[in-house]
């Protein structure tokens, strides 16, 4: 296949490396507004072609697909251009900057019968897939709450706030694990440096079945932390993505209320302190898996695991979080009638 990658900044080079290594890619063209970035890419990967204006690629009949790794607000116009010119499109997270534009791209891809995929990388990690198996097996019991923390110092983004920058991975992971959309979202945050761009925020996802998920995101933290805790009625699980050896730990811990008691003195919570188990997880690069999945979906005409609707679901939560931020944390309902497709409904059942 012949592919183009638009955007060779911080993340683009990871995509370039993976597509360069793929046996199925016979030509890779890299595009960036910044010639210095292109010179650097060319020195690392001499076989690639480079150019500064992606519009030169639109009319190329032999180009199969395009990968977009530019800042979030430019995803929509670039993707629209390429879908309109019959190219398959992979877009880095978040799919676009609004539900309206995400829906427009989904419709355009359907009309053109082209693949539209979003880079929800965590859905391709062995750790998240292991956790999904554990959750679905019922080992943790009923999930009571999920807490995720994704913080570090920087990188401050000029066009999107910390929720749009850091929360997409946690949101997509939570939706993937639960197979549910929250009914409503609350978000509170603060902009300390740029007046309109929040650099720290807490987002709460409220699900119909009582599950609650808290997401803490910050560009203003001394430590880099990537941790998710899932508390179930039977066991508790901690996923630490920074850990190299034991990323997942399952704690056989819990609390039980005695079934019978007559007096207040008899009433005592029973705490269980059991074993801690760390399951083995397969080692592979999730981004490689994701890139190969995109190529597979094009060749076999399959719907990607993280398709346009998956991107739209995440964007719908980000958009609701933004509205909530502007209204001091008020709960914003998620309109889910537009954002479920057949595959999602099947996966949920
Ligand atoms: N999947 C992941 O884990 C992950 C991690 C980091 C970033 N990302 C995503 O990747 C995307 C890019 O983020 P980044 O941190 O690399 O940003 P960045 O600002 O470092 O790089 C963006 C690059 O795009 C180029 N660019 C902008 N507009 C362009 C245009 N019209 N034509 C050609 N080039 C253009 C810029 O010159 C820049 O080099 C974002 O959507 C971000 O959310 C994903």
C-alpha cells in the first residue's frame, strides 16, 4: 500500500517508524509544514518521500490511505479533504474537536466506503485487553468505581485544554472495558497560565448502572503518573502503565457488611486482606498492532475496532466535559442516540 503521514511533530515519528517497518507499505510520504521536521525524518528514514503541502497528495490516484497526526483542531479539515478524494483515513485521538464534525466524517467515510479509524492506542495494549478479560470474567465482582490519574509536567497545548489532551485514552479505555456510555458527565478544572485553557481537571462519568468513574488530568504535576484503579465488590485491580514488570495487580481485598445484626454494637464491617496477584501480560508495541490493524481493515474491508463511532463516543464525552467546565461542574447529559452503531450494540450485548 501507498501511505502518507501528515504531521511529523512529537507523535508522528512513532507512526512513521511503525509504517516504515510494515511489509505491506511500499511507499511512505511524510508531510509537515516545518521543513526541519521533514529533514530530520528523511535522515532517519531515507526511503520516505517528504513534502510541506498535503494538498499535492489529494489528486494522487495511487495513494491508498493517509494518517493524520497534526494538532486536534486540524484533524477535521484534513480528514475531510482526503475522504472526499477517496482515501482511507486514520486520525490520531481525539477524532475531531466536536461531535458535529466527527459525525460529518463518519457519514462521509460511509458514503465513500472508506475506512475511518481513530488512534485510541490503549485499546490495542495487552494490559487493557487483559483487564477487559478479567472484568468480563466477573473476577472483580460488580464494578463499583474506576479512578484514573494521568498527570505530568507539561506539555501545555496551545489549542486544547488538559481534558482534550490527556483524557481521551482513559475515556476510550473505560468505554472499552465497560461497554457502556455514561449517562452524564461533570467536569471541574482551572486555567492557571493561559486564561481559557484549563491545565488541571477532574472529570466524572456517571453511568446508569451506578458505576462512577473519576479521571484526574493535569499538566501541572511534579510526577508522571499513569494509573487506573478498578474497585469491584469482590476484588480490586490497579493498572500502572509506568511499571515495566507488573503493570497489573489484582488485590483480593474488600469490605463486607455483616448479613445479620441486632444491635449497633454487633455491627462491624468485615475487611478482607487477601493475596496480591500480578498476571503475566504479553509484550508487544501497541502502536504497531494499531497500525497493522488499520492496514488489515483496508485490505479485508473490515470495520476497525476503534472506528469513527468509537472516536465520536469519546468526543461526545469531551464535549460534555467542556460544557460542564463552563458551568462550574454541572452535570451534562450525554446524547447517546446518535453515537451507537450495530457493532457497539452487539459488543455490549
Ligand atoms: N496515541 C497517542 O498516544 C498520542 C500521543 C501523543 C499525541 N497524540 C496525538 O497526535 C496528534 C499530534 O500531536 P503531537 O503532540 O505530535 O503534536 P505536535 O504539535 O508535536 O506535532 C504536530 C505536527 O503537525 C504539523 N502540522 C500542523 N498542521 C499541519 C498541516 N496542515 N500540514 C502538515 N503538517 C501540519 C506541525 O508542523 C507539527 O510538526 C494529536 O492529535 C495528539 O493528540 C497521540
